[in-house]
C-alpha cells in the first residue's frame, strides 16, 4: 500500500514560501525558497508519521510518496 501526501506551496507577501501537507492537518513549514519549504514540511510530515507509528500499532506504511499539487 502506498500512502501519498500532497504538498501545496504558496509565496507569502513577505517573499517567504509556505508549504503544507494537505492530508496531515497542521503540518506546515516556511522556507526562503520553495524547495526549502518543501524539504522542511516533508521532514516535519515524517516526524508526525513516526509519532503515529510509535503510538498506534494499526498504522501501516510500506511506501510513502510526496507529490506536488
């Protein structure tokens, strides 16, 4: 089973980029560039998923993919 997560990015008025994993509420990160924001939010998403796995034996993750929206 592949679990795919979508990363949305937007440029803020101050020039920074914000990235969000739409399937994981509250998982957002800023970066100076779009790539930096995407990298940071991907790392945060993996931390959230690791916490889910550690605290819930029913979570199954055999494949993880991140896709641009």
